[in-house]
């Protein structure tokens, strides 16, 4: 392996956070192309250790996933060892941190110092380039792919649902709006006996988690199943009739939406740019703008088997365009443009 790339991520496998899933998939794709891709997990590795590792054996490329959480350290390392830095904008860094008074300075410095900035969708690149115009020429669109093999070990809920299953699969934090579906789904649940809303994902914000637990008390039709390994998601998706994305913002092509579509599930998602990158309303899923819109979409999906099937099949065909090999090839080409050691 001639090209050495270090991928810096706020969290890595076995974490089920979006960045961890993305980085693990990309690293496997790069290794299949004989690129030596090493993952540095910033949640478990001290900065001093990373500085020593980078100095002792400098990588040819440093690639940070998340401009705020991984970018500043990666930029410092890149300058220390004289190697190019690639930064991938993953969601909250471009939608929140870039415009937060306390964080924007750090994010801007990272973006200005990067040799290239990658985004999952052009809409995310447009946000970044409007905020930091000087990086526009260095933005590269590298669409996310899906690599969630069916046939993974089944992890079934503790009891089956007698009616339709609605799945909310995401880390429990404010940007994902886990409490949003409860109020509009309550009257819908009355019209669909046995309906069950299942929450799956880690508690990433303690206050949001406590608020969700309080809201779930006494609800017989909604429950939190906890965090499950990523390999168990096929089993969860196979049991779902409708998959939700209620996010306030996404970095484009959210893993959860892509995975649901790959399994032919009907998706009901918030009408935001990140979701519109793969959800075409009425074609590959349904989009909603407010609570009434959400309730109407949920009732429409739950009451129409043919609609769910049609949307699921169209969604599966849409995400089939985004293959892991193409994703890895995109990054490999970028690395080759930036370093003579990565031909």
C-alpha cells in the first residue's frame, strides 16, 4: 500500500453514530483499493498521542470528518507534518457550528486551511460556500453510499407489535427532534389499533433523553428500545412499515434515510435540504413541513399498503445509484489530486 490516509473522526466503530458508520464504510472501501486507511477515534485517543503518531509516521493525507469536532486537531497535525488536509462536512458542523458565535471562528479556520472540503450533497456545499466564499473552488461532492448487508443477525424487540410499526432510528438529541412525532401520532394511533412507535438509538443528549422518557410514560403505543449494533439494523428495518426522519437539519443523505430506502421501507421525513437530496415527495417517500402535515402523511402511509410498497421500491432504486465502490473511488481520486504519494 503506497498511499497512507489517516481518517480522524469524533467517534468510530463500534459507535453507531452517523460519523462512525460513514468513516468505517469509507475506510473499508479505500482499503479495497490498496489505500492504507487508518482511523483515529478522537473519543478514545488523546491529542498528545495523535501528535506523536503523526510525527513518527506522517500520513500522506489527513482527512477529518466534522469540521468542528475533528477539524482543529487535524489542521494542527497537517501543518505540523506538512501534509494536505481534507475536511468532510457531516451535518451539525455546517448547519449549526458554522453559524454559532462561539464556534464559527474555529470552523472557518479549518475550512480555510483545508486543501479540499467534501460534502455529501451539493446543497451542503452551497451553504458552506456562501458562508466562506474562498473555499468554493475546493468543495468536492462525494455522495454517501449504503453498506448494510441483509442477512445480518436478527435482534428482535422484546415483544411483537400486533399492528403497524413506525421506526425512529437516530441518536436521541435535539437536532433529531425525537419528541416531535408523539403528539401528531397520538390520534393516528387511535385509528390504527396495535400501532407501535419504536425508538432505536443512543442517548446523545441527556436532557433530550430524559424529556423523551417522561413523554413515553403511560403511552402504550410508543417505546424506547435502546441502542442496537449497526449490524442489527436490517432486522429493525424489516419489521418497520414506516421509517421516520424528523431532523431539523442534515448534512445531506442521512445514513438512516439511505438505509431505510435500501431496504425498501416507506420514509416520512422532514422537508429539509438534506432529506430532499434523496426523498422526492410522492416518489421515493413523503416529506412533511409541520405537525398536521406529518399526521396526514403518517395516516396516508399506514392506510395504504400499495403506496408504501411503491415508495419503497422507488426508494430502493434511487439509492442503488450510490454504491460503496463509487464512494471510495471519489475519495481516492481526490487524494491522488492532492498527493503524489496517492497515484
